[in-house]
């Protein structure tokens, strides 16, 4: 088999929302299609990919660096031993040829987009959902039938009042979610605590509400907010400081006993290893949120999981950032602790298959070969509009 065509496009997901650090007013993503000469049940196998929200489209890196390497490669060098399917590790090595160590920045996102499309192809050729393929290759042979998911929201909107936050949280519960997450750090502590209290009035128990500062705080502010949050006992306090400030994270953990979460902006197994070595993360309670797409793809995420095991962590402490079907398949197949979800923002890239609604905070995967994009109508419309061959 061989890749016969590659299509990439930039798609806007702009909105008026903001977190403590950035506005999404000009946010976009890259979408990618890898066409093959393989047909299954009379249909050509096409793999689709895109990057998780929060990082801009990667068109320049893809078109100028990574996709030319893929096009120029000997087709046989990209295949597994059978010669009938792609080998994601060999594709990854091709993409990363002549790349120096370190400098993980935006190139990790570009490679992750291609990696997603490759795994979509692999599972489609095998005729099974990706979660089951991963369970058989890297797990115990059986994927989790249900994955816990939480609704990520609570952004800052222009003119948005506390009453609107309550309504947003109520909407998530009506959609079937039992746990939610909201942003903090964009307003003074007292105002944010009012927002936390308003959200808790709706969701009930504090274990059902996480808060996310998006890396906004210096140490002093992180500790101040920790003191303010401590009496509430929220599900977790996420990314208080810069993701690479491991000293801040360590000192915060010494000061704040309840669960913390971080990792979505760490893009390699080396970064993850340093977090575990120097960040003071606690394997009995804290959550790791490394995003498989933003961090060089699933090939690299498997290396991250190896590092976690070496340091005594269970994969169940991983709840990936991203909120899409690729991360959901990974969570089910590798038996992670859950998955993020974006039920009302970043459409149509966030959320899951049309046929599998969230029920009591859990979601199943459809019995669709590949990642399952074909069971998400609005997303397939975007792919066909921008990537049709």
C-alpha cells in the first residue's frame, strides 16, 4: 500500500472566549487528509488529522518541512512488516529525520497532526476501532467500554456575568456530564471565588468541579489562589504557573494538599520525565494531562507512558487534554483515567461521535473502524469541504 495524496488546510475556530492568558478571537487549526490506494469494502481508506485547540494551525511547518519528507519517502519504508499497512513508528522516524534534539515547540504539533491521520489509517485497514487496536498492541487486549469525561468550559466571555456561568454549568449537567471545569486567573481572586461558588451551586459536590489557571500565575499568586481554593476542595487545581517552571510546581505541591493537574503544554517524553523528577507531582492524587496530538502524536505518548511507569505512576492518573475522538480512543485503549471534552466550544473538533452521547459522565466509542470521525457528521463536513481529493 502507499499514500497517494496529502491535503492540508487551515480552518478557523475563532470565538470571543478567553482564558486567563489568551483570547481565542483568532484561533485556528490545521486539518489533514492522507489518501491511500487501499480500499476496504469498496471505499478508499483516508486518514484524517487535526491539532488540538489552543495551538494555532501548523500549515507552514507541515508544508515546508514535514509533508515533503513524507512525500519523498520510499513508500516501502513507511510500512509494517506485512507490507499491507503503515507503521506509525516508521512514519514518525521519517517525519523527524534531520531534526535536532530539543526545541519541541510547534514542530511537535505538526508531527502530531500527521500521527493522528496515520493511526486513523492503521485502524481502518485493520477494520477495527482504534481503541481496540491499541488495547491489543499495547494493553491487555480489551479496551475500556466506557471512558469518564468532564466538560471543559467556564471561559471568560465579554460581559459574562455569574448567572451566565451558572447556566453554562447547568447545561453541561443536562448534556449528561457529572464533572466540569472552569477557568480562573483572569480576574482578581475574590471575583474568581465568587465564580467558583456559583459553579458549585449548580454542580453540587466540589469533587465535580476542577479549576484551570492556564499557567498564568507567578509563585506568590499561585500560592495565594491555592489558599483561597483550599477550603472548597475542588477536583483539581490546574496549571497554576508556567508549564516548565517545575520549581513553582514543586513548591505549590508542598503548600497545597488537594489534587493538582498539569502537563498539557509539555510536548515530549523528556519534558514529562523532568516534570516527574523535579515538579513535585504526587502519584497518589495528581493528574497528568499531556496531549497526544500536541506532543508529537501517539508514538511519543507511548514513550511518555513508559516514563510514568518508571516513576511509579499508573496510566489511570492520565486525563489527556484535547477533548476529541483521538484522545478518547487512546484513553479507552490504554486504560487512562478519563478524557477532556468540549461540548459547546471549538466545534466541530471537540466532542465525540454522534451515536454515543454522554451518559452519567461516561461516553462509549462507536463500533466504527479507525478513530470514528465518520460518525461525527459536522466534522466530516469540514474534512470534505477542505480536503476532498
